[in-house]
């Protein structure tokens, strides 16, 4: 027999869950697949590590490439926001060069106006946002942006975001290493023109669900 106190506890949990998570409170969001950090995480950090990779402090020119706004929410499997977590991204510049790493591909110039790496902290809604460039391919890889998520109580999580419609996606060993097509799909983001935000800008949403 279930006591009155137990009933109230159950009701309390259910009501709290409903108010926090909305009508889908019972939902179990599938986790974002984990992906390798790869060899190009910065070995040293620049002085400018903010969430705008298109502008480097002290430089007069913006990065070359198509400005792209990437934003999303960091969630747990129940759909609850994870606030106060650090989100880092890094990617190659428009010439296919990573920054702050040992890179012997000196046949291609570095775009010194691209920040290459940036970080931010999720807000109370679990939201993050970056202003960067549309990722480009480099030898052996389809376009992608590296992500790392960390914070107190969180195991460091790394993954990669891909661009919908890229023909190289189907031949990318890292992306195709996610065997489950539904899992792969959660890493692939459509980028749409977003003139309402900024001229000649793309925007995409990449929500990250930690398992
Ligand atoms: Fe990479």
C-alpha cells in the first residue's frame, strides 16, 4: 500500500518535472554522439578566446569565409538545460589551416584574422552561441566544427558538428564512424541564410544532449 506521504512525493516530483520540462517532461532525448577531439586542439591559447571567431581583438579585418552563427542548447536526456557549462569550438580557417597547433602544411597561408578557437558559457537556458565561419573541407575531412563541453560535475565531452548537404559527408571516416544513421543525423546541421541577423550570414542550430 502506498502511503499518503509517498503519493505526495510522487506528485511533487511529477509536478516539478512538468513545470521544469514542459509537456514533454517524460521524453528521453537521444544523446549527441561523442566524437574524437582530433589532433588539432590548441596547444596554446590566444589572448582572444571569446565566442566571436570572425573578429580577433586588435585586428582591423574580419576573417575570410562565410560568417556563420552557430547556436544551440546544452541539455540532459530529460530535456533540462545544463547552465554554466563551458563550450569550446575550434576549426580550420578558410585555407584549411588550424591555428595554435603544429601544422606542417605551410603551402597554405594562415588567415591571421581568424580566431581559430573560441569559448563561451551556457546561460540559464543552457544556451550558447558562436559567430564563426562556415567550416571548409581539408584533406581527408568533410567540413566540421570541433566542440568540447566541460563543467563541474560533467565529464569532458567532445564531438563534431557537420553541415547538411555536404557531398563529402558520406565519405568522411569520422562522421561515418557513427554507425547509427539517426545518431549521425544529430551531428549534421542545416545552415540557412540569416539576413535578419547579419548580411551574407548563415545560421544553424546544434543542440547537444549529454548522455
Ligand atoms: Fe578537424
